[in-house]
C-alpha cells in the first residue's frame, strides 16, 4: 500500500521508476493481491495513469481489468474503477489529443490506437456480454461508466459490436432500460449509446422500435419542452431519425401507432417569433426533417400517401403552413419548412388543393403560391430559399392536372386580372428578366405546369405577350425562340448558359408528345436554321451542353412531326441533318446531355440541391424525359425513307392488330367481368342454397312437430267424443225410471190422468230428443242448429198443453163451486121432508164434494209435478245449450287450427317444391316425394316380410 501511495504521490526515495515499470507493478498487484482493498487501490492507480500512459495501460492491464469485472462483481467501487480505466484507453479524447499535438498524423495514430484496443476487447464476444450484464447493476458508479464504455466501443467498431449485441440474449432490451432510469445523466448517455447502436443496422432499429422506443422518446421530448427543450430533445430527435430513416417497417409502425398526431404540438409557434435560440432552431430543424422522413419521395408510394393523408387529417399540414406564412421565422427554418410542406403535398390531391387555398396574411390577401413565387424570382433572396420555393412549386404540380390548369389559366388572355399579380405573370416576368437564375427557375417551373399534360401544352400556345409599344403581340413560344435565335440585345441577354439551358428544357418539355406544338415551332422559319447552326459549330466546353439540348429539340421535332408542313417533314429534316451536321455527329452531340456530370446528380432525387447557382442546370423530371427520348430519337434519325415507309406500314398493321387485340381485350374483359359476375352469383346462390337447406331442414322439423301436435289433438278429440256417449246412457236410464212412474200413474188416474200421462210421455220424448241433440253436438254433427229450433218449438207446445190443463183444472173448480152453490140453494128453497132424507142428501153431496176435492188435489199435485218436470227440462235444455255453445266454440277453434295447419303444410310444400327446383337448376340430385314414398313402401314391405 505504501508503495502504491508513493508511486501516486511521487514521494518514493531513490530514482523514480518509469511509467511502464509502475504500470507493470500495479498489474502484478492486481493479479496477485488477495485482499480486495489492495486490488481496489491498484485499479484506482491504473485509472489515474490511463490517460497519460494510454498505450502502456492498454497493453498490460486490459486482461487484468476484464478479470476484475468477472471476479469482483460484489464490489461496485472496484468495478467502477475498472470500467473507467477501460473507457480511458479506448475512448479517443479529442481535447487531450489536441493538447498533446496538433499534428494530423498524431490524431490518426490516436484513433487507430482506440480502434486497436476496441478490437482486442471484443475479440471475445463474452466481454461485450459481460458489459451488458453489468448494466443491470443499479449502482451509479457501475452503470454510468458501463454506458460510456459501450458507447466508445460502438464508435470505434460499430458493426462488430452491433452484431455481438444483436445475438446477445436480451441485449437490446437491457440498453432500452436506460431510458427509464430516473438519473438524467444515465438516461442522456443512454440516448447517445442508442444513437450509436442504431446507426445503419435495420435489425436493431426494428428491435428498438418494438421495445416501445417511440413512446418513451416522445414522452421525453414532451417533458423537456418540445422545440424549446435543450440538448436532450436534440438527442431524442437524432435517435428517432436513426430509427425511421430508410426503414419502412418502423415508419409503418410509427404511423399505425398514431405517433404522427403527437408531432403536431411541436410546430405550434406563437405570434412573437423574435429571439430564437440556436438550440430551438436546431430542434425545430430536426423535427422538420423527421416529418420529411415519413413522406420522402424515396419511400414506397403507398406508405407516403398514407402518411400524407394522416398529416392532413391531424392538422399537421395546416400547422406547417402557419409557420410558412408567419413573420420573424429564421431563414433556415423557413427554408426547411418550405421543403417539408413540399413533400407533404407532393402527389396528394387533397393536400395540394388545401395548399392552393392557403392565403398569406397580407393586405390584400394573396395566395401562398404567389407569395412564394415572388421570392423565387427575386434575385435578392437567398439561393437555398429560392431552390426550396422551386421545389415546393414542382411538388404542388406533381400529378396535379387541376393545379397545372389553374397556373396556365393565369396566362390566358380571358383570365388576366390587371389589378392583381398572378402566378403566370410572375413566371413570365422571371422567364424574361435579366437574372439568369430567375430565367432558369421560371422556365423549369413553367415546364412542370406542362408535364404529362397535353391539354395545357395546347392551351399555352394561345398565350400572347406584348413585347414593346407599337409592335404586335407575339406568342410565348415565339418569344422563347426569339430569345434563343434573334436580336442582338436578346442574344446578349440569353448568352448565359443557364438561361439558354432553362429555355431549351422548357421548349423540349413543351413540344414533346404534342404534334401541334411541333408544328407551331417549325412554322417559325428561323428556328431550324438556328438549331442546325448551333449543333454543327465547334464550341467550347461550356457550350457543349447547349449543343446537346439543341440536338434533343431538333430530334423531338422529327419524332413528333405529323408532316403537316411541307418544308419540314420528317424526311426533309433528316436530310437536313445528314447534309448540314451528319448523323453520327448529331448522335454524338445528343449524347453530351447524359454525359454531363450535373445530369447524374440531378437524376438522383427530385429536390433541386446545388452547391452554387452556377451548377443549377438540370431538372430531375427533365432527366427522365431525356432518358426516355434519347434512344427513340437516335433510331428515328438513322432510319431511311424506305425503312420509314416500312415502319409506317408496320405501324399501321400493328395499329390494326392493336385495335383487334384491343377489341379482343375488351371482349375478354367483358367475359372476365361476366365470369366474375357469374362466379359471384354462383357463390351467392351456393350461400343461398346452404341457407335454404338449413331453412328446409328447420321447416321439416317444424312440420314434423306440427304433425305430432296434430296427431295428439286428434287423439284428444277422439277421447272427448267417446265420453258423452256414457253420459247419454245414464240419461236414458233416468228417463226410463220416469217412464215407469208415469205408467203407474196412468193405471190409477182417469181420463184427465190419461191426458196428463200423454203429456208426460211427450215430455220423455223431448228428453230423448235433447239427449240425441247433445250426442250429435259432441260428434260434430252439422245439423245441430235445426234440432235446437225443433226442440224449442216442442217445448212451447208442451207449455201450451200445461196451460190448457190448468184451464181445465180451473173449469173443474168452477163446476165444484157451482155445484156447492146449487146445493145450498136446494137446501134453502125446499124444506127437508124429514131429517133422514136431508142428511142422506147432504152426505151424498159431501161425498161427491170430497171426491172432487181429492181429485182436485191430485190434479194439483200432478200439475206441480209436471211444472217441476218442465222446469227440470228447461234447465236441462239451457245446460245442454251452454255445453253445445262451448263445444261449438272449441270445434271452431279446432277447425281454425286445422285450417292454419293445412295452410302451413301447403306453404311448406310449395317452398320445398321451389327449393327442389332451384337445386335441380344448380345440378344437385333431388329425390321426388313419389320416390321417397316408393322407398318407404318398399322398406315397410321388407319389414313385414321379415316379421312374417
């Protein structure tokens, strides 16, 4: 311990040991000491010497330090010292190196030294895995040096370390946990580590994205203040760019996770835009780049269109347009915003229409397009801003025929408004201004208004320009060619290569695929001689590009010539080339375009990015036109007249064949459509068939259920029809007893009793009739109504007979009273001869009177009995009538249910028949009911034979 302290403090006696010797002794102490404290002090000493003696510590102590990491896991302090030492010998500390030497060779040597030590450390992949394991330690003195060491390893040997981490179990997940650390130092260094980890490795980028990196990073950006945040926001945005750039999978995940919507608050800029800090400008610049990554033209069209739609729906495009029209925005932010808006609207009709409706907050309000074009043709504006405005205008017109028509319409005489500035007026002003860059930008912008739009090419031929007072107006096409070919002043103005290149690109785009425009161009007698003169001359290096463009323009005049002008037919133009220029020379001059170095640069991407205004010569869309036309023009120039005729004949034949093929294609399309429709019908009918089969089986089950219910109802009705017959027998027995009693009374009574007996017999007959009526009602006889009426008539007759008998009884009473009265009169008028005679007469009379009285009493009893029987019969009739009414109601309900069941059966039979017909139409085998009945009969016969 004293030795180590002496080495560090420089207090050892005697000659001082060299650095290498000291490091060797410290390494021996680390390797041989058994006490943890001794090893810890030795590692601390190595850490203090690692920056000054980087080479010696790296070569001698690396293995011992790695061994410490493996063996002394329990002591966080010695682990921290070991990790710091490894970091010092691997990391290329720029400040330290600058202090040692400013020599570039020394810098390169230091970089190589860090790479060598890194390569030595990662020779064994387990060492990297060990570092990943140490990151799980929560102790600050272990975790923070481990993060810095892994970051240094990734900087020196990124691809190799990425490969080791990728195959390490839970390697990326452990690194993602750093973003959740509550200590900002570790979290911020974790961001730097993930930046190095995700560079150029799509597999790791996907893993990090699916470890919820987008959610965590956006949360950190929001917590740190979005665009107003500090360096941490910048680190998060750089990491997001690494994850999304050129990674379609992560871009789709970002969009599907609704993270685009969370970007909108970043661009909420207030009215007071003065005093933007450098960090805010950097943050907002990275945010705009992040938006551009999602809608970059190099992405797949489907993914770009989806992101553009999402940005419009969530209001992000509207927010960007607000920044675009705001005041006080720094120039570089404004330029990047214009580029971002350009790519958000490129090829999206909805976004392009919205951008066309945006107005600048000026008085009077002007469309944003007009304000931007004013900046483009203003030579005092910064070059990058003018390029951005041109790109924005190109993106606005990309695949936007509606927008192209609106721009061209501002040039037509019928739509020009003298009181306002239009886009067409600005383009014409820039096209003919003294600034060559304005000439080029206006020409390219106007060419984009004509791109792939034959209608607007023809409409632009109507544009007339007033050149000077007293001279007639000339067409725009004529003015462009005049600048190229006529007038000293105009020639001097157009002498710059950039201006002529822009005009030639405009003319080539204008007349290509438009024979009418070719005719208008050739109608000017000076154009063809100018072109041939330009091509045939031997000019300098700067003029070779103009010669190539002139050759291209002349070739377009040949290829799209409809031979409407006699002096400039295809054949005559080819003869002119052969005589004045030479075919081989013409093709060679035509090839100057694609061989130009700026042509290849412009062909890479749509955005016009140029180091300086002088190198702004080619447009991206024009390079595609050259690539398309060069081969066709070369073939057209080399063809002879005979080959031309043969080609015309072949072309006509091909056109005929094409028309025939087109007809057949149309027929095939129609047949395909019919087949598809029939297939859909078959699928629909098959689905209907399945549905009907299910319905049929369900209805068959219902029919069977109804049949069972019907059979049960029949059995129930049969039992009820049998029960009244027994009650009828009982009634007949009762009536029999009544008949016997009446016969006994007839033997004892006289003629009056005979009449009474006859009446009683009739009453018994009526009882039998009532019983028969009841039985007939229970057996559902239809003649019940007529029997009821006859029974009522007979009951009335019976009542009449009772009334007549009562009248007879009253008559007898009257005769009795008369007899009594006569007797009293006889007794009063004649004196009795003697007491015996009168007593005899009186006794006789009294006996007769008693006899009549007894007969009267008997008749009264008979009458009362008959009245009781009549009342009983009447009540019986009422009860029977009620029962009959009830039975008739039940009969009607049964009939109604039977009718409903029959109707249901008929409906089911009809449905079954229609379904069988449809099944037969579909080619399905169907068995008729006759076949099923015959099969059932055959099976029943076979069963009977088996039973026999």
